[in-house]
C-alpha cells in the first residue's frame, strides 16, 4: 500500500475508513444540492448533541483568553479540573476517585490512544463486543494489537458477558475494551455482569478498559453505574463531549490505576504536551450548580426523544430489538425493508432526505441489517423525520 509513491506503514492495512464520516460527507453534499432546496436534509447520523456548551462554560473559556490563561498546563491536566471530576464521581455516582488517578486528555480519543499504547504490545489480543464503536478497535490496531470482535446478540443487550470473555480468552489475550452505555446501541452492561467480567479478567492478569463517555447520559440505574465502583484496577475513559456538550473543545479524561499514571503521563508529554488550556479552564465551569442542573435537564430531554422515536420506528417496521438505556442512539434492524442497511440508508437519504448511519462500521456479525439512528436532534426534527420515513416506507 502506498500514497503518491511513498510506502505506508503496515499498520495502515488494519485501519479501515471511518464510514460514519464518509457517509456524513455524502449526506452533507446532497444537503447542499438543489434536490434538498425545498425539503432540507435531517441529520440523524452523527453522534453530536444539538446542545452546545453551557453558558458558564463559554464564559469561562472567554475569560481564560481575556486574562491570558493560555499557556501549557501539566500533561495530566489542571489539578483544579481533576479535583472537580473527582468530586463529580462522588456526588453523582457514589464512587471515590482520587484526583491523582485522573489524567485529563485531548478528547476521549487521546485517552483511548494513551491507554492502548501503554498496555497493548504487538500481536496482543483485546476482546471487544460486536457491534461496537469502530475507532475503539482501530486504537488497538494502531498500537499493533489485534482487536477480537465477539458477536453480542440482542439477548446479551449487544454487550459482552463474563462467560463469553472466559470462552474467548487465549494465551495472547491481554484484556477487554468495553463501552457502557454503548455507541451504536445505547445499551449498558448490567452492574452484576460488569463485576463478573472484571473479576474474570483480573483472574487472568488482564486489563479491563471501559469507554464511559456516555455515562452521564443514562436513563436508569443500570446505565448510571460506573465500572469504577468495582475497584481501582479498572481503566475508565470519559469525555466532555457528550453529557457536557463540548464536542469541538476536544477534552476528555482517563481514570487509571495508580501505577499507570506515570507511564501515561510520559506518553502524553511526548505525544501532545498537554490538553487545550482554554478548554480545561472552561470545563471547570461544567461542575457549577447551574451548569449541572442544565445538563440534567438536557438528559431528561434526550430520554423524552428516545421515548418518542423508538416506538415510532417500531411502528414503521424498523425494529429496535433492545430499548436503549443511555446515550442517544437506537440500533435499528431494517431487514423488514432491506437486507442491506447501506442501500437502505442511501435510499432514505435520497428519497426522504433523512440521513442515518448504516451498520457497516460497527461490526462484522449481522451489522449489514442494522442502522444507527441518533436522537441527538430536536424533537421537531425527529417528528419530521418519522413523517418522511413513513411516507417512503
């Protein structure tokens, strides 16, 4: 494989295109065409809240720029921000997390990259559910590890089980990479099952890495439960993008076992020096009472949207096998209308002017039947999208 005659590294053979974004580009291009002049495209394909950062957060960012708080911070992030995150875990989830175990990162993507680089050697296997967020397996591949996708059925809530982990574990397995609530399914791992998975992995001297970037957007006790409640050896990845509506600010964090903080800090120092200073000062305002109250109102609104959209899709023959209990996605089986979700999404994009995401990115076992639908758009847009889909289907 090469680019303009320059040979590419072999690892690039394992990094597939991010079809979510490729499809989004096609939808955006169609949206700009005369075909959509009278019926603008409705985008239910990208996982980005229609809300922006809270007013106090925007003001804090502006204040940081005005007062010159723009120089490097420590690679692990501002201690004041780490302390805020620590208090949030205690107040919201009842989990005590020492601020020294928290590493602020340049988005959750950087957190995943740092964790994988610190823990995964060449040819190490890491177990993931299928379906799952595609970039997670690519972080493993970029560290020269081998992502192993384990089919997860609707009966398993599209999540791994302790039994499945034990069955798939081999001499080359290094750990598991879970996500709860999950992208693309919006489903969470039952707390008792999470405890069993963590125990099984620990008994095999492996690591448990949990993507919890939708943790704040849970709609019941199951999805509002942090894996950090199960001990200090769990590695948790989180983000300011989803619950805190700061997508473009590119800020996230890791919670690490104490022994991993130093190695991860060393990697961060070399890879990007520190996260955005302005974003960090702004993020401190996320934890002000008015901001937290606003985020909870938004969480309730996402739940209201879910409660409208899922029954409406089911009424159209678009089955949602498992009701999402968190995040803002529904994992939709379109096989009653098409055996190819890519073709189905193209058809609905062109005829209904509704953009959804085909399942191709998210797995290799049955994902061709599924579509990811985001309910991060306004209720008015969701209602219009359903009306258009109904007219076509």
